[in-house]
C-alpha cells in the first residue's frame, strides 16, 4: 500500500502552491488532478494579485516571471454618471496590487513543482476519500486505467467548487452559507491594448462593466449579463457595443476593439463552508468558499488559506505541534468572511439588480461619498489590497 504524508486533490493554484511550499519544508505530497495539464493551464480566470499573494509566490520560488511581467497597479478607477474617480491604493495603504493572470501563475507553479521532482498525477478519475476520521486517511483513484490507493496523514481538498472534497464531509458536520446573485459576468479576452492603464469598475444603469488587462497588448473585459445568458447569444460586436454604452463617453470612444480569443460567462455567487476541516481533511480555496469576482478576492483568498495550512502542516511535521492544525479553520474563516463581506458590498454597489430607480440613486450617492471622503476611499483601498495574513 503506497503512503505519503499529504495528498493534495486539485492542481489549481491552491493545490500547486501548497505542494510547492510543503516540498520546501520537506513534507512529502502527491497531487491528484482530474483534468490534463494543458486544460488546467488554459483556463482564463483571475487577474489581480494582492501583495500578500505576490509575497507568498516569491517565497515559493515562483515569482521570477511575475516580477518580470507582472504589472504593478497603484490604483483603480470607479466610473459612474459620466465621471471617474480614482482609488489611490498606494497613497491610501502604502501598497499596490499586481496584474498577472492566474493562467500564468498556474504555468509557473506547475513547471516549478515538476522540475523540482514534485509528483502531480493528471487526468485522474473517480477519487474517493476514505477514513477521514481515522488514524490514517486513504485516497482511492483511477489513473491510467489502474485502481490505486494512497494512505496518508492528511488530505488537502484543493479541488474547487465542484470537487469531491467538500462533498466527502457528512452533511451534519458542516454549515453552508450561500448567496446566489441573479446576474453573471460575460468576459472577453482580446489581443487589443487596454482602454485604461488601470482597472475601471463601471456602474451604469444598463449594468456593471469592468475593464481589466493581462498585458499592454492583451485586455480582459467583463459586462454584467442575465444569469441565463449563453455565450453564443453574444457576438463580439454586441459585446463591444454594450461595453461602450456602459463606459463614460470619452473612455468609450477610446476603446480599441478586436476579435475575442476567449469568451465565457461566470455566474455570481457567494458560498462559505464551515468548518474548513473534517478530521484529516482540510478544505482550501474554492473548495471551501466562493466569492463573486467583483472584489478580485477568489484567488487571493485561496492563497491565504494555503499560507495558513502550510504553517500548520510545517508545525506538525517539524515540531510535532498540532496547535495550528486545530486553529486552521478558525484562522482562515476570519479572512474568508472579511473577503466575502467586501465582495458582497462591492457587488451590490456596482451591479444593477432591480428596475427600482431608487437603487441606482443610492448607488450613485455611495459612489459620490467614496469620491469625496478620504475615509470611505481608505476603507475600500484597505479591503481591495487585502488584510495582512
Ligand atoms: P480551482 O477551481 O482553480 O482549482 C481546482 C482544481 O481541482 C482544478 O484544476 C480542477 O480541475 C481540480 N478538480 C476539481 N474536481 C476534482 C476532482 N474530483 N479530482 C481531482 N481534481 C479535481 N477570482 C478572481 O479573483 N478574479 C476573477 O476574475 C475570477 N474569475 C473566475 C472565473 C471563473 C469562471 C471561475 C470558475 C472562477 C473565477 N475566479 C476569479 C475565482 C478563481 O480564480 C478561484 O478563486 C481560484 O481558481 C481558486 O483556486 P483553487 O482553490 O485552486 O480552485
Ligand atoms: C480580471 O482581470 O480578470 C479581473 C480583475 C479584477 C476583478 C475581477 C477580474 O475584480
């Protein structure tokens, strides 16, 4: 019977970062991933890294390309009622965020871990968790048509919102808190220069829009769409026209459009699973919580979970100290609920949810308060930068 110390389910950013950090601490891991490496590295997802995320990627030795190609951003724009207001992150917090696609983080971590001899099994099927409440956990799976079993001390469930980990916990052992928003984000990636050198979050009576980027020649744009919309209902031309309607006129006229190289719709929802531990299983990242992407928190929250679990497992293996393992869930959830609250608040401020004209007026009033109150802007800046771990 094969044995390892920690089985990590999922080779997304949280699974690979945890595997890398544990390897550096001398902890043996095996990563089991459902999809192929090419599939995982092709997914277009997050784009904004908090300073804490950048620091941990550097600590894991995965920061070289990030430092060379990442775009430091010292602020972002709020656009509403034909005006824009800049949230000056650097002046308000002394810190800035870095624009660097999750796709690139994925590639950097995967290459690094494999080059260092890390074990990642891709295209694994039928993963089943066993004996999570026992003295040794077991993970059974199918790989290359062969049924395997790994005994281990701990399982890190890094398998996202639709993985097996959180489903392995008995319903009576967890509480799930969920909020589903009646809208989605239609996202487009295009090889065109970004309309602004900084991110622009736009509140408009037709709906939310976001102007982001991946480089000086590759842009990422989003518009709020109906939750039932399908991608094939939106031609590129319809997307660009709607985006221009939702931006201030001067910005709309400066928008450079082009053919989409990726187009997808992400539903907006919040979900938190408590506790984030069940016996020998620890839930990490999207396996434990989902936030609407408005606050750019999803990936960054996953990274802070990784830090807490890395510290806990290192303490266990190097000092036989279980204290941080026992505190993992409560420590992680403090940050999870802070990010969930901010993401919920920012989503409610920027999106159109009803036809009630009062909703839009209240949103504009709050945006004007943000624009003219340093204290209000500072609170937003501190949340966007992310609480220190
Ligand atoms: P992930 O979902 O990234 O990784 C989980 C991994 O586990 C995947 O590789 C999956 O294939 C694998 N897996 C799943 N089930 C498995 C099983 N049974 N067995 C083995 N492996 C299994 N966040 C932002 O901050 N900004 C954004 O703009 C943004 N956009 C997003 C768009 C979409 C469509 C989605 C789904 C998420 C988006 N997010 C965004 C959030 C996203 O970035 C996540 O927070 C981030 O990927 C979390 O990383 P992980 O926890 O590693 O989960
Ligand atoms: C992105 O670039 O994909 C992005 C940026 C900021 C967000 C969400 C998504 O809040």
